[in-house]
């Protein structure tokens, strides 16, 4: 048996996009029936009240140990190593499961506790000579964790748990396992504008507080994202980026 693949979701019973064979939806108890109605065939687990996504992610970690978490807004998973547009020829639900299970096994063999995939769909971020990276940022829209006494999610963040776990892992374990051959693509605009999920909790003020908190904890490894007009353009003035000095 492989690791569990968990989709934390809230207020999106009718709009779950992620389609991975064997995945489990983890939703508020009051919404479990609605999720079951609109997502037939998917296993539904429900939970009580959490203050934020960080607490939910921690509960998943505590319950499942080694596991993979993936957001509910994944439109497709692409192969970065193939010629042509990577927005075509997407992985099937079964193939996505196979990639996750295989990456977990590779991370386990390497002794890595945090694992994931290419954070960008842009082919300029894929180096065919270095398909596996040990240092870099793993987007929390799709990431895996192995049991570690050092890793946890801070309840003091509103929407910065991805930066937190990347930095904490780098501090204690010094490397991660990043298979850049694959990219989990979120629906455009989903992070900040799609109804449900974190959208209702994330504000400019919460983003400011999250960035300040991360900077207090990890210093200059946390920086304000440049406001340049590129694929890495900032959406708001407190959007952060991290630089792992390893």
C-alpha cells in the first residue's frame, strides 16, 4: 500500500477540480454531506473546527504520518520534460497517483522528509540535466511529508504554511526532494480570488502579518517578492519569497 493522498477543502463542495485516483477529501463535518453529493466515488473524511489551514494541515500530519497533501484546485498535472506545450498531454488520475507514490519512495530512500514537484509551469525552470533538485521551494498546493520530530505547521500563520514548512525543513533537514519533471497546475487566479478555501481568510493585513512573522523566525531567508512584470510578478505588496541559503 502507498501513502494516503489528502485533499483539504472547505466551501468548495461543488467545485473540486483535483482528480487523483485514491485521493481522500478532508472537509468540515457540516459540509461532509454536500461534498459526498457532489463528489461521488471519492472517500470523504470530516473534521471539527480549525482556526486556519495550518491547523488542518497539522491534523492531517498527525493522523496519517507519511502522506501527500494536494489542494482542491489542481486543474492538471503536466510533464515538464516533453517537447511542445506542457498544457497538453496531462497525466491521468492513475498516473498522478503513481508519480506521487514513486516520489515518496525516492524521497524515503534519499532520507528526505519534504518532497514535491516543479513550482512553475514555465519550461525555463526545468533543467533536463538536473531533474531532481535538493534545494528549492515546494508549493504547498502539492507536497509530501515524511514523519519527522522537527516538522510541524505553526498555528500563527494564516496563509503562509507553505513557506513555513519549506523553511523549517531546510533549517532542520537541510534538503528536500523535488522532482522538477512534473508540475501540479492550479486553476488561474485560484490562490487569491477563487471563492472558498483560504480566500475568505486571506487579507492584505493577514499577508503582512504572515510575512513579518516568517521574517522574525527565519530572518533574511524571507524577502518581499519583486514587483516585476514576469511570470513571478507579485500580486500584492506583502507577497513574499524565500531564499534558502544552502
